[in-house]
């Protein structure tokens, strides 16, 4: 299977090397690095990488997969008509098209993503929505598959994407062998959120809200109704609701559920506690309430999430 890894000046080095190492480790792919021209291409960190082929000298036909790296240079790269045309032509012939991080912008510029559900690094979400309104942008998952189009979040998520491609092509055992060789998880599910609490959460600007946030993060399973949080913060319930939403960007009830879901993720990945017991401990009340909230936030059932993470521990 021939795979074209498309790079350009200002690409993110790990967006190339991570997926490249995963696929090359199988011994089942012919991996070609394609740049605007053959020769050195400078990554966003200044690391030069030699593109074995340039778009002017490499026919775009005959590739199984076209994978575009992301990086700060993608905004300039999409203005290169020869590069965009080559990606368009190669993708037309390919069985599968993929992008890591902001590489999705080059695919979108090539007209390959209209109507598709895609993800990218969370920092690119607003740009994607504004500049490519025909895309269905969801920057919560670490990778997304929509038909023959695969997209991922930034940097290390590209390796998760590549493992998923290997598993899709050659089965779980092949992907497992690569994960073991590279000392990786097999595999973080694509639906796993990019956002842990420190990333998705704003920081409180005042002491009363800081007290309420700390109470939730310290003990997610405790009672955290508006009245409870208002009491611990020294505010009235109405005042707390207004200030919490203004400072944190979400209402208290939403924040509490997100923190509890993150706690459930960790517990499911690290232990064997029954879902019903976990639900009671984390403040969901019943297993069914946890299952509904988990599926709404994460996109999979708690049992499926646990099963996928158990697969990463088989070679521990």
C-alpha cells in the first residue's frame, strides 16, 4: 500500500514522524514524503526534513492513502496552487484521505471535505467553522472517521489516527504489535475528548468562584447543587449562577457534569469498579444516568470505553 505523507514549510514535525513511524513499523506500507518540491522542507520548529518527492515530479495516481500533516504553515500552503491541485488529484484516486491537526485545512481547500464531519486541534475550531462552513466541525474527539476521510486532533493524536488506520487495514493484532514496539496505547478511542479539565475549563477570576470550582474538582461525587455551591462560596444561588457562568463559560451544572465525566473516564481506564458503583461514587446516582451522560459527552458507552482501554494494558 502506497501512502503519501504531504508536508510543506511550517509543518508540525510530529504530525509527519508520528504517523510515519507507526505505518512504517508494520512493514506493509510504502511511505513517500511529498513536498512542494523535492529536498529539504523546514518544519515549524526549524527541523529540516527531506521530501523524497515534489508535487511537480510525482504523478498523483496510485496512492492507497494520502495523509496531510498539520502545522502553522498550512495557511500559506493552501495558497500554493500546485500543492493543492496535487492533493486534489491524489485524493480523487486514493482509497482513503487523512489529515493530522490543521492539515484538514489543506484538504478543505482542495474541496474534499464538504458535508464531512471532521476534527482538528481545538485551537483551529473557530477558523474552520468561519472559513469552511460546509464542514461539520467537531473538535472534541481525538480522531474522526467519516467514510473514507479520517481526521485527527494535534500532534500525538496523529499516532492514534495512524494506529486506527493500521487496525482498519490489517486487524487488531497488527496494530497491537506496532503499539507494543512503539510503547503506545492501543488505542485511545477516537471519541476520547481532547479536553481534560485543565484544558477545557476557564480559570476562575474571583475567590468565591475559585472556592466553588475547587470544591467540585476535589470531590466530584459530593453534592454540588446550586444551593450547595452557593453556600460554600458565600454567594446567593442566583448570584453564583450568574458569576459562575460568566467566569467559567458554562453554568455550574454543566461544569459539575464535565468534571464527573472526566473522573469516570479515569476510573474506567484504571480500574474494574462496576458502573453502578462508579455512578453512585461520582454523584450520578444511578448507572443509567451515568451511561446517558457519558454517551452524550464521550460518544460511547462506559463499558465500551473501558474495553478499549483494557486493550492498551495487555502487554503491561
